[in-house]
């Protein structure tokens, strides 16, 4: 067990070191933060709760989905995953280390966004819990794409619509009753966005069934984890 | 150390290995020779537990590589054909990953850096290293956990003669320390310099095996290159020393005082390979 934790830690540190010099991924971390700063500076009428919700969705979706998908695809493409597989690290330890790195760094970026948005939600622990569930779900989806796609180009092509739907549909469906609103009812990001808006006194959301929203987030988390396990068991961590 | 019996591997319709047998003793440097597609890399992948054979058995240190790959990987170092290091990381960072994964001490890492002569480059990003240094980095990574057996897939492919020579010296040193080395190559000179025994693979079959010197004696035809004066100019003749007419020709030239120079030509492993497989040199060797 201790050896396994050490190996997960080794993968975690490796991903962290790689992140430092990977400008493409670093921009993904900076972009949502920069947009929150711009919104706060130039769109003074925009409710801070909206900025917070948008910023968190932006970064959770962008890094949560793109990060693991591109990372796994790049390792396959450059044949570095083969070296990890040939090391004492087990495939489960490899994806756990990678997932943890994206979870921790994205959570920290989420904290920065929360600070910059200028609003402190009521029951902040509910936002943290909801955010953790959504982020983990996004990371699981990203890993599924990363496992199933052969290279970065294909991973990017597959993951872009997934990310766009997760980010934009909850925003576009606000106050609407159309196909987008119908689809967004199946998206965990919509429920998390609503939770953030409700807890930051967003004028248009005065009532919210928090239990059902958290239930949906939990179900999304379990379903995406289940699919990841199935894909992982079926495909393993293919490195060719 | 390694026992291979009747090993077969198919990729769909394509037959990569047709039932090969060989054994490698502890402390040997064993070479698998052959052109691209001969089955060398497939053999290595089976021996390192990356591929499951369709038939036959393979044992490395008494263990079945596929079933016991987790256990064996602690005892084996692998240098793949591709230079697959983390390009954005430095030499030290690249090695640190595998030091942590293998539970090796920092002292062990420093020792390896010294052995492969990469100490001066430890803070250089891998993408900025020359091809020779990249190969050293891969070798350092393969040696980090002090393996008992080293699998090298084309260890000097694409290297200049000086870098290749440095790698050869290092491999001889490692073998001197007791590490068993199995290398694949289509560079016959490299194998001739390094290996105690070789096996020629062609289209998934072993077509010859043995000590390089013995193979040269068995399969090679010794020749003599004779420069002869003819009508005021010089002409080069190559005589087959086993040929019936060669002795007579040489005797006549000697008697006539026309022989200017004479050199023996030893057969090379490349010559033997061409002879064994009957393929053209350009197609066969320069791939």
C-alpha cells in the first residue's frame, strides 16, 4: 500500500513538473482567471455570483475535461506512456496520479477565481462540495476520452464539443425553455451553476432544491466513474 | 537466464515469429540480428512481458514474462527503439520520476548519472540534448534500478560513430559488472564488436546462430584481393581462396612477377547474413 501511494505520488509530482513547462496547459489555467478579472473590471453590472459560477465552470470544464484527455493522448503519441507501463507503476496508479494532479491544481485555481469574483457564497462548503463533484466528473470524462483516443489531435477534436456543451449549455439555457434547456437538464454543470447562483443571492434564483441538485451531481459523479472503470477494465491503459 | 522454445506470434494474418528457440546464459551479450520486420522487436516485447505469444514458451530468470511482468520489471532494464523521454523535463527530472517509481535512493541516481557521463547535463531539458546524449538518458533510465538483465532495441540507431562507440564502451562495462544484455540490431558491425553469441532472424525464423567468429568460419568464404599489373596498368582481382582456379592464377601472377599487392578479405557478419537470406545488401543492411 505504501509503495503504491509512493508511486501515485511520483506520477503526481511528474505531472506537476511537466505542467510548469507546458505553456499550452498553463494557458488553460490562466485563461479563466483572466476572464474573471476582465468581467470584474469591465462588466460592473454583472452579478458577482454569475462571475463566480461562470469562472468555476470555465476552469473545471477546461482543465477537468481537456487536461487529462490531452495529457493521456500526448503520452500515447510520444510513447512515454509505454515507459510508465514498463515501470513498476500500475495503470491504476498512473491514472490516479494524473487525475489527482488535475484535481488539486484546478481546485486551487478555483479558489483563486472565488477570491477574484468578489463574492463569498452562503454555506461555502456546499460550493466546495458541489465543485469537487463536478470537477471529478469532468476529470473522469476527460480520462475516458484520453483512454479511447489515439493522439492529441483526435482527443482535442472529441473533447471540444464535450467541453462546449458542459460550459455553454447551462449559461444559454438560463430562463429558456428550448432544446438547449432540455439537454442542459442532463448536465452536472447546470446543477452546479444553479447552486452557485442560489448561494450568492442571484436575483433570478430565489428558490432551489439543494438536495435534488446535489443528488444529481452525486449521480453524475458515480455514473462517470462507473463508465471510466468499464472503459479502463475493457481497454486498460493502451499505450500504442 | 533466458529460455525461448517454439515461440510464435501473429499480428492478424501476418506471421511475426514462426516458432523460434534460443537460450541465453547469465552474463552474456546476445545479439538478435535481422532487417526491419524480421521479428527482433516482437521477440523483445514478448521477453519483456509486453506481448503475449500465440504459442511456445519464454522464460526470463525462470519466470513467464507476461504472467510475472510486474515482478520481472524490477529485474529488467529496457531501452526502447524510440527516444521516449519527457522532452519538457530536464535530465534530472526525467530520472527522478523513475527513481521514485522504482524506490531508488538519490545516491543511486547520482551513481548512474556518473556512469553514463550525464552529470554535466543534468539540468538540461531533454529536448535540447543531442541524439547521443538522449540515448544515454534512456540508458540511465533503464539502469536506474540496477537490473540483472538489459533489453536494448537498436541501442545506437541513428547515432554518429563516436556516440555509438561511447555506448558500446558503456555496454561492455555493464556486462563486465555481470549484467546480461540482449540487444537487437541491424547493424552487423555493432553486434560483431559486442556480442558473444548472435542469432540471425529472418522473416520470423532463426536462420543461424552462434559465436560471430565461428559463424564467419562456417559460412564465410575467405577471399584474397590481389592487385596485378596488366599491360602497363593496375587491375584488382578478388580470388576465392576455396576456389580451384584461384591457386593456379595466383601462382602464375607470382611467377610472372605481376603481383603488386595482396590482402586477405575476412567475411563479415553482413556478408554471412546476405548469404543466408539471399537478399540484396541495400535492401537488407542499410535499412
